[in-house]
C-alpha cells in the first residue's frame, strides 16, 4: 500500500495567503484606532451632535514595524477637547505618535539582546518577521539605549516609601574590560523581601573588590535614597560585608549557613570532612533553637581538640548562625542561606556565558538589570512568606 504524501503549497499561494493576512491585520488596526477616536469625540464620522468633543481633520499615512512585519497605516487626525476645554492633537494610545515600531517589536529586540545577542544576531533572528530594512543598527541601539536610561533612573529612584523586612546581600563575579584589560570583578547585589514575601532587586553596583569601603558605599547610597533599616540581614561571612552592615546596628544578622559549611570544609582535612558535615548538620537541621545551641556548643568542644581551625571558623560566625531559629519554622529554609541571590546569580551566569566578557561596566549592569526588569529572570516568594511580618523592622519594634 503506497503511502500518500502531501506536497507543500506553491510559493505563490503561500505569498498570497501571507499578503491577505497582513491586509486584514492592517485593516483591523486602522478600525481599532478609528473606534478609539470615535469614543474620545463622542460621535462617529459625519455624525452631528451637540455632545461632540472635538473634530476630525483628515488622515495621515504612517509606516509602522509590527510583530508581523512592516505596515503602512492610514490613521485619522483630529483635535480633541481636553479637561480644560482646550483642543489638543489626537494621540492614539494604540499607535503612539512618532513611534516607528510597536511595543511588541521593541520587546522582541530587547529579548534577543538580553539573551546575549548583539546587533548582528538580533537582525538575523528577527529578519524573517520584520525584514532587515526595519532593523538598522541605529534602531537597535536606540531600543537598547532606552533600557540604559531606565537603568539610570532605577539607580536613583526614591526608596523612602519602600519597606523591606529582609535584605539579602551577596556578589556575582563577571568578566569586564577595565583599564584596557579583561578582569573578573564583583557586582554587588542587594535583594529586598517585602511584607508579602516578594523578592525585589534593589541594587546592582560593580566594584573592584568586596572591601568594606565598596559595600559601605552601596549601603550609604541606599540610605541616602530613603531605605530604612531592615529587620534581618542575610549575607555571607565576607569581612568587608560584615563590617559594612554595621550601618544598620538594629538589624538582626544571619550569616549564610551554606557559605559557612564550605568554609568549615576548607579548614578541615579531607579524611575528617564526613564527620564534620554530620556535626554541622546537627546544628543547622535541629528541631529547635535550643537543640541547635546544644549542638553548637558540642561542635566547638569537639573540634577545638580535633581541628582548632574548624572551631575558629565557626566561632567567627558566632551565635548569629542560629538567628533563623528565632522565626517561624516555615521560614527557616529561606532565612538560613543567601540562596535567593545564589539562584539569581546562577541565572545571571547562564544568560551571560555567551558574552565571554563585557566591553564596559554599563553594558554589564544594564544587561543584569534588564534580565530582572523585563521578566527574563523571575524570583519566587520566600518559603513561609505568610509569616514575613514576624520579622519586624526596627521602627516597628520600637513602636511595639
């Protein structure tokens, strides 16, 4: 029995279908803009009524690049009465004045850019839909330039109305060209957790090191813009960061238990590490704060004899390593590590690995900002987010 095959439609038929679809899309957009104007004027074309809020004055042909390709639209012109009684030029909310591309096209350009594409890759990826003539290098640069402007505004935004019970601080290292050489430098990252348990990116700053002066400068900038003291700080044990967070003396501190685990392993001989990890797990995975404190004391007593360097490493964190036990149990998993930033950093690295290195500091920070701002990277709520209000900010403690 022969197997029947269906041959593809001839190119001319496919082209005709495409043109018909494009024509219908054009007609639909023109109709929607016409209805938008009719609603604003309170009357349709040629309709005479005493409630008319302006008048039409011809049409204009505009060339717009949409997500289905370039379009020539014939759009109405009009003068519309505003709330002050004066007439102003009609500006469509659907097709904004002077725009050459729809928002969907700009978002597509940014999407390819944020995925690691340069101008050449963007044009190659979108050319089948938009055509190369409508994606010049300057047009792409303007779209990316608007992202840079948004990042600059974000960096100076007022924070006085924002309240965060938790701040999570850590750094990600990227390769950036500085002083004519590609070097690995830290980007200081701050995430805030609001009263609903949502994680918000608060700050990104490239620095030459994680020294106290660099972290302190970032914290000082957040304070200058109105950010109040959080109730809890999650961070690693870096000396520079631990020194800088003293700017918020009333905040409780929780060192990252995962970072401390790695520090302890580094201080311990390889043959004793399984035993070390069991003893450490007894502290971090205890059923209660009291049980954790008992395991903590037993750990120090034992390892001061077996390996003093391990005991000294744990003592550097002190009892702050047990801070998370002061809060509701459903929150413990989120409060004992900086995994919120570690996961974000993992996504940063995955999205930027095709770049190799960044040509400038602005290019690196703008890309990281855009990945979060445009939803390429999404941050879920913390575990036990229903109990976030158990972490009172210092002002609330004083009021209580």
